[in-house]
């Protein structure tokens, strides 16, 4: 075989290999290297995979065909906050991705706001049958006592909630305080050291946390019943400007400014230049987040009430009633 034939055969072989390689790469990239992401949520919504594709999903679940490996997704829905997330797609596999959409908070005037839930007023009285002091509900003193105290407390302060109460023995600074659980009818003795100067408080619905104000302190404080700890919060506001949601989320409004951080925001001592700020505090994770500022609200409200599920905030300013919708009901 002469040199020209050998050269032609060599370049022909290279061409065949190149075509074969390109074909394999094409088949791998477009037919073989495939996986699926099944996105389920309140349709319609749009799913965009960074650098690859964008798909409008009119039904749920929505099946997205894509390449295997780590994929970054942006999921958007009109009127709702976008969700940015990542998933790892296995070759020929399907990843299930449930999505819940949070509304972009919006404010509107309303004709009325809900009445605050009325708590049962409590009192300590002597049970002459056993010569002990008992904790009772003032409006229904004939029902079973919520707790008994062998040693009468002559001077006391009661902070009551839906299913818990804090009783401070004010006879002496060295006297203890007591936490009473209404469901179990048990009382737990704790130290008053971190509670000195307590003015008023508001219990979370599950009785795990008590947020309270202190004399000579502009900040609110938080007692973690389970962790037996008391910590100072970043909130400079009044108890009438906070409201608990059922999942240990404290909703608040404040005239403080804030700075962003890696785990949410930090509330600062300086007043904001944008009226007031609505936000949430996650008591479990000790994390603050901002709901937003609204041009309709330039001063702190007179009334501030959230629904138990935390979906809606109601408040009153200058005899006008407003509501902020945070999540779809």
C-alpha cells in the first residue's frame, strides 16, 4: 500500500471516529443522559433550570426532563414569592419536589378586625378543705383547681396564657416563681433571678415560650420553658405590637431598622427611615425575618392581632383597620 492510500485510510479512520464520537456525545447528551424532576404545587407555575430549560407548568405534578447531576431551579408563580432550590438528579431516575408558594405580602383596608382572644383571669385563693392555696379561674371558681401550693403566697403576680401560667412570688426577691401547666395540673418551681422587674407577658399557644417586658429595659425578653432559659430579644417594642402564631412564630411590628445577615436579619437600635417594619421571630431557631414595609403604615398600630395560623395580620392605625395577607389560606 502506497503512502497516499495509507494517508487516506488514516484520515478516513479519524473521520469515522470523529463522527462516531460526535454521535455518541449527541445521543448521551440528548437521549441517554436523562432524568426527571417531578414538581408538585399549586399550578400554574414556571420552572426554570439554570442554563438548560424553562417550562410553564399548567398542571401538577409537572414532569421536567433534564440532565443528570445537580440542577439549580427557580420556581415562580404570579403574585407569589419565587423559590430557588437545587436537586440531585440520578441517571434515568425521578426526583419528587413538592413546593409551597408564599404570597407576596400585600396590605389592604378592612371594615373590622378580630377581637383578641380573651384569657381566663386567674387567682390564688385558700382552699379551706385542705388548708392549701389553689390556682383557680376567676370566672369559674367551682371547677377543679389548676394547681395547689402547700405554702400560701401572700403577694403574687400571675401571667396567664391559654394553657400555662407563670406565678411570681413577690414576698421576697429570693422567693421562687412557678410555671403551671393547665393540661397536666402540674407546677414547676423555677428561679426568679432572670424574671426580676417583669411587667407583663404573652404566652405562646403551646406554652413553650413566654415573651415579656421588664422595667428599665426597652427590649423584650423570652423565656424558654423547656430549656429553662431567659434571653434578651432584639425587639424594642411593646407587647401590644406582637402576636404569637401556633408554630412558635412571633409576629411583630417595630420602628427599628435592620441589617441583613446570613441567617436572616438583625434588628438594630436605630429607628427605620421607612415608617415601620413588620417581621417574624422564630423562637425555636432564634431567627428574625422581615415581612416588609408598607407606605400605608408610617407609625406603630394601636391594635395588632395575627390569626393563629400566622397567615394574616390585622391592625388599627388612626381608627383605620388594615390587614396584611402573608400566605394563601
